[in-house]
C-alpha cells in the first residue's frame, strides 16, 4: 500500500470514530455502594440509550422497554458485588458502553460476616435488659465452636441449664428456663460456658440485667396516639392517648408487656411510656353515660375516674367499647331525643373489664374515642348530607387527598434534607429516598402530587370540597397526615401512592398493577367501590382489594383508603404514569368509585332537540 493511501486512511479514522456515537447507561436502583439484604437474586433497573442496542448485565441479556427503561432480576453473591452493564455496539452505529454499579450484599461496615474472628463463645440473645414474671420463659441463644456442650446460668436462680445445638454442627446453641413462682431477683446476670472437659476454656457474659417481678410495674402513656400491639412484632390492637395508665408484667428489648386481663396482653414501646409506680393494676368504675346529638352523629360522655386502657370494635350496627381495669357501675344512661344515630346503649361486666355497646340506627361513618376533662368522650359520626344531584352530586362532601411522601430525603436521627439541595445520585450518606423511584428516574412523590392535582380538579367539578395534605415541596410527616384530615373536618381520606417491591423480590414473579387498601370496617365499602372502578376502567393487572396495616388508613374518624395506582418500577407502567392522559384516566376512575360509594345516580344524558316540523305547502 502506498504511503499516500495509508495517510488518507489514518486521516479518515477520526471521522469514523465520530460517526460511532456514545451510548448511555443509567442505573436508578440500586445506588452506588448501597447496602442490600442477603439474598440470592435481586432486581436492578434504570435506562439505556439507544433502546434498540443489545444490552447485557453480568452477561445476561436484558430487553429494555421502548423508551429505554429496563428492569432485570439477577443472581448476586454476598459481599462486595458488581453489576457489570454493557450496551453493545450494533447496527445502530453506537459504540459499546460500559457501566459498573457496585453494591454490598448481606453485610454492613465494609466487611462480610466472616471478616472478624468470632470469640469462642458469645451470647447472641437476649441483647437488652429484661423484666420477667412467673410463668415466662427466658430464651437464650449463643454461638461458639460447633460440637460442644454449652450451658447458661441466670445469677443464683438458674445454674448450668443445658443448651442444644441446632442444627448439629452449626455452632448455634439454644436453651430456655421457665421462671417459677418461687424465683426472685433483681439485676440478675446472664452467662454461658462450655461444659465437659472444656468447662473453663470459654465463658460468655451478656451485659444485661434481668429482673423477676413479683408485682406489676405501673406505666403511663407519655405521648399522643400510641399504638399497642398484640405481640412484640404483632399487629396493632389498641390506640391510646397520653395519660392512660397501664399495668406491665414484663419487658423485652424496647417493648413492654401490658397486662389487660388474665387472658389478654398487649405490647407497647417503652419509649412511649413513663414510670408511674408499682403495685396492682389501676382500678376505676363507670358512672352516668350522657348522649347528645352532634350534627349527623352523636356524642357520648362516659363518666370514669381514671384514664384506663380501652379497645374499640365496630361490628355491623354496633360500636363495642371495652374499658379495662373497670367495674360497671352505671346507674343512668341519658339519651337525647334529637339523636338519630344511637338508638340504644347496653352494658355488661366482663372479667376485669366493662363492656359498653352503642347500638346504631344507621350507618356508622366514623368515630373517635379520647379522654377529656370530664371522662371518656365517644364521638360517633353518621353519613354526611351529600347532594347526589347532578351536575354536582358530591356537593356537601369534604374529601382529603394525601399525595404520599414528601420531596425530602429521610436521614438518620429523623433529619430531613430537601431533594432540591442534592441530586438523587449524590444524596448525603445516611439518607434515603422518601418513596419509590422508577427506571427513568421518575420519583413517586412527584407522580403522587400530579395525580392528586387532577383528582382534586375532578372532584371539585363534581361539587366536593377538597383539601390536600400537601400541595408542593413542603415536608409533611406521616403522623401529621391523618391529623390534618381530622382538623380540616374531612368526610373521606384518600392516600395516593404508586408501588415498588422489596429487595430480593422477583418483579416478574406475579402480575404487577393496582391495589386498594383499607383498615377499619367502616372503610371497606369505599375501598370496594374504588377497586371495582379500577377493575372496570384500568387495564393493568389487579393486585386486589386488601386489608392494610398502614398508619394513614388506621384513623377511625372517617372512611380512609390507600391506593397503589401502578408499579412504577415496571418500565411500561412508569411510562403510563408520566402520561397526562393516563393521569386523567386514573383521576376519573377514582372519582367514579367515590360516586358509586356515595350512591349518586348515573349522570343524565343530554336529550336531543326535537326536529322542527316542515311547513306543508
């Protein structure tokens, strides 16, 4: 080849390189360096350009959506793990592009669980102070060299209690001791050791104190809106306010066990109560019950002399109130002749509690139970007076819309950082996104607000008065959202969201689409009507009408639901959620569900004008 030909070829290389455009890969989730749980597979999603170029992650082909959004479910390994993303050169004229996204699988603090040598023997749990009563079990979990004989001791109460290795050869040892009625002690120390020929070779002591109670510890709720659970990690069973006194007969970790009756217990976070002495359970009795008409509802004042715990159960035409530590001593029930909601009050004495039943003449719309200066106030709400006449059938109804989440990063120590101060990829360490993000970096918090704006406009056209818990970038705490709904006199509460899934879950393992949640029985009909409307009008997979233990739908004062309109981590659904026409359709669908729930008649159709008669000649 001549020198001039070679020179011309070399001069053409920059032009050829310029013709090969650079592709682009962006990963929205997980973020660089993110800590993920110990799972065998997990998902990764983001966007690529061009969407038609062959795309691979760790050698596995991934097909992007038409807009370039992708989601993949791939194997991972414990420790430092890298997703190697490759957008290959193809007929598109794009050069091969690479991106490495590094994460941590299954451990924290920069090292795997095997980085630090374990001591010969260590007590794993319990890991914090305990209070136990006769009949309770002290459960001990220790870790050490496998195949050994291990025992634990609790001060002078229990000595050298045998532990069992489960499974054999694992080095995980478990044992338990049941506290007897004769056991006594405060500040007892827990220890474990090897037995047999290694009796003195390894010993472990947990720096905790164990108290054996011989009487109740009295505590008092120190903050508003405290929830008591059915177990340490169970569901909520009681919703109480500050000043309520409780009898505690046990404590595990940060949870305190509450004695209600010989057969009923509940659990409360220790941080939500303060010490109020010791001795027997608080005792009180009921006095006169007075009812008074209140708008569309009724208000009942129950005379009691101590703030004792209570539970509320709504069942068809009855609201059942149970007052614990209470003796029934009501001699008078005073009715209000103007009260059209409560038709009768009846009572019975239970084992350690008084039960008061409000029998209702019509549908219960909501209720609130709280202590006031003169006793326990029970406010019962009847259905609001709604027009049901077109063109404004929802006139008289006040709807509170809650665009889920706020445009802030949540950080350690309950700090909040505005999203406008830091890009998503550069959020401060120790912070996380409030809500979900989609493959194309769409933030759920923004979509929720857009949907709320359109739903507000549609409901306003139908005559409803609409209040929103947020209208822009303001930070609204989760606990404030129901409070704002009550303070603004809402008749209905709707929390608007879009879904994601947990790390390690298979995004393709089941159909992903819409779902509607409720908590209290008086919210079920609203949830069902909105869900039926979605079934009829939204062509996405149905994930069902559901009971959901969410804070925003646990309020009792009005029917409350939470809607997951779509799964925004699925590229095709994220694209829909960013489409104004689909947002309008979702708003119309929710509004149609409200019309059905309210019992509005079908919208009348305009009658055609009669044809004019022609004059005969």
